[in-house]
C-alpha cells in the first residue's frame, strides 16, 4: 500500500506552495476543516491522518515504529516525498508540530518551512523551563487515561479546547477523541506527553512560524517564547485566541496569521522553480 493511501492523504488546489496539514493527539484531518480550504485558491492543500487515526489504514500504527516521534516524522517525510512537490510547508498542531520539526531535521532539503500551532517541546517543568505540568500531573493524567479512555476524553476535551462560552467545540472534540482506538491512544499519549524535544531545536534549519495562543492550559505562553528563542530565525505570533485548538476556536485569526508566512515561502518557491526551469532550458545547449 502506498504511503498516501496508508495515511488517507487528500489533496486539492494548485499553486506555488503546498501546505501539508497534520493534526494533533486524538484527532484526525477533519480538525482543519475551517482553515485548510482558505488556501485552496492559491496553493495546493494536503491533509493527512496520522497512523492509527481517522481514515488511516488499519494496522498503520506500529507500536515499535511509533514509540517515538521520529516514527511519525518519518511518515511525514515519506508523504512529502511521495507528493513530489517543491518544498512543502508542514503545518502541525500540538504534537504534530514537534513531529514536523523532526521531519525538517531529517530532510531540510525537502521542506520549505514549518508552522507550529499550539506547540510544546516538553510538557513537564524542568528547572527554569516552564512546560506547564509537574511530572506527577502527567503521570496522573496518563493513569486516568489508562483506567477509562472514554471518560478521560469527556473530561479533557473542555480543558484542551478552552472557550467555555462555546461548549459545542468541546463536545465535538470529545467525540473526535472517542473515535480513536483506546489502545493506540494510550500508547500515543505517552509518546506525546513524555517526549522532550528541546535538544532537537538547535538543529532546525528551515523557516518556522510559532503560533501560540494567549491562554492555553496545555502550552503556556512561556513555551512559545522558549521555542522562538531556541529555533534560529523563527517567528513568534501570539494569537488573541485562547485554548489549545485555535484552528477550531478562532479559524479566521489562525488563517490571517498563516498567510504572510505562506506567501513568503510561495515567493521563494517561485524563484527556485524559475531558476530550475532556466537551468533545465540551458541543458541541451550545454550538451551540444
């Protein structure tokens, strides 16, 4: 089975840049339904389901391969290779933002940029680093998930979503969580909440945009500032949006924050494509 079928990859639109949208823990590509279509008029838009989620192929989640974020990053690299497009932009939410960064480290020549939506390289406080949780908090969260995943989903969805004035958003997120395979969710939760990606940040060599919410129960504002300081040349945009899912709670603001970054990558891609075309046009004459 091709990697595109394995990850239920859907593609639409055309243009100088390709945006590849990857969802966060417990979700599927449908969470981008309010954001991705806004870029169809000028860009190619690609949406993927992580292994084990959404419409991904049964058995695609490998408990050994996906025991670290590197396994998921390799999936993203394989997807981008299979698409055969010029320097795509990976747009990752939450854990997929870190996965996208790892993919950029693996293949900086392949990717045009990375957008990190509500990211966190480490959820656990460590000395001066503010991740938002003590290790005991994370252990308790994982124990609760182990004992009753569906109850955990209903309990956590309002915390993750925030925006208590829009309870339908939390209900929808809880329903998405509940569609996931509990065994995969338990495994992936440990990968998500116990991974420390801070050592990887210094090696990122592609343009990065960090989109941080102004009040996020999972990723405090200090996390966004930390990422901005430790990823060379990165941009930090603090959204007025609250909660951990601005693509669902504040799609217009999320789209507006994405557009300038995407436009710059598209302009760079146009220049590179033109240079390649000129070089290719000269080849016959050089050969003669």
